[in-house]
C-alpha cells in the first residue's frame, strides 16, 4: 500500500510524515495541485490524497483507473468539483473530510462580522494617515441583531452557539432540519423568509448549481443587512453583490471565498497584481472584508484534514469502505 498526496503545503508536511511513519505506509508528497501534467505521477499508487477547491482534470477518474488507483481522498469538505458519476463508473472510492474543525470556520465567520460591524477597514485607513477621530462611524453590537444561519450542519451549529453567547436572536434555514433545532423553533420555511428578517445572513452550506444568493434574493434582504460567506464562492452572484454594496442597499460583506478565486487565493501576486476587476472593486470597498479562503486554517484543522484523509484512504483499501465515504 502506498499513497501520493498533491498540493501539499509546508504546514501539512509534518502531519503527513508522522502518519506515514506511524502507519508504515509510504506517502509521496507533491507540492503542486493536481493537473493534467502531473496526474501521471499517480501511476503505481493505490490512493490519491488531494486538496483542491478549483478544477480537477476532466478525465481524472478515467486516468486514475488506468493507473490502478482505487481511492481519492480529498482533504476538504466540498465534492462539487468532482465528477462522482465518473468515479463510480471507474470503481474509485471518494472520501472527504466532513468535519475537520467546525469551530475554526464558525469562529472566523463571527470574527469577520465583528470587523464589519465595528468599521475596522475605515479606522485602519484613517489611522494610517494619523487621523484618530471616531465619528461618524458608530458600530453595532451583535446582540442587537437577528442572525440568519443558512445551513445548520456542524459549522452552522458551531456558529449558532457563538452567536447565542453574544445574546443575538438566531433564525435558520436548511432544507434538512436538525430535530433539536426544529424543536427550538429556529427554522423558517424559505430562504426568502430568512433574508427578509435577518440583519446578518451567514452561509454555511456546500456549493450548489447556480447561485444561492442572486440578484433577486439580494433585493429581498433587509436594507443595510450584512452577508458573511465562509463556505463557497459559487453561492453568491458576486456582480450582483457588488452592485448592492455600491448602491448602499447592503451594510457590508465578509467574504473568505470568492466566485473566481482559483487563480488568486493562495498565490503570490505581488509583482503582477490581480487582473480580476470585479474582485478589485470588491476589495476596495470600505464595507467589504476579503480574506483568501483561510477560515479553516488553524493548527487543529490542518492536522485533522491530513490525518482523516489518510485514515480514510487506508480504510477503503483495507475494508472497501470508510466512515467518510462519499456516496
């Protein structure tokens, strides 16, 4: 049994090496993300361990099957960028890491909201010019707001507990109701109902086909409301969001993920800059907090992502299944 891991960052390396030693399973580490060019490196390996929020090769599973690979274990949650039908047809198991650290993302989403509510962008810019005046940018307190949770899985529930600690009123929308939360009367029936009531709409759902938050839904949001997205960039129509922010219909947005982030996030673009004008306009706004998909990025989460992905691959090869198997 031997594995190959793609897109391995320096902060993951020790966890890979530790696991390989403890389990006596060789793991080849590749620093580049998985592409058509380096996919042949997987020849002769039993499983592929990958971390990739962008595009995979279109014939990924056809080629992996020809190489003898039996499993691909991804070190993140979302599988919307994988052709699961092709995986099944090629008899390749797919596993993910559904809960590497819900608290990491939940905490980060609340932290970015606090930056918006307390006008941190504006004050940082003022202080850079030695302007230390307060007015007129008075802040807001979380406990005075209605928080609309979109998605009540592990991350959504972790966020719920944090917001309750602040004393906020929380409502929720999810097509699949958690019985305990339903008994507490937290759910509203539709997403439209949630956005019409919430001062803050915070997204904790996987990616979907089409926008979850489109122009029509943005128009139904409360004037001055905030959007927090630490989930998937594809959930929000970025152009419609930009227009609503520029027009003053929304109070602000905290975006840890962006619709067209693949060529931007986790790359050093200091010398060439970002060529995406939509992104540049969003980042320039005082009421936008943009971060490069780092909500998950804690020591606990990184170790869990590596370890669970490797454990899952080993389980699939030894038993034919794993607790994290994606059906």
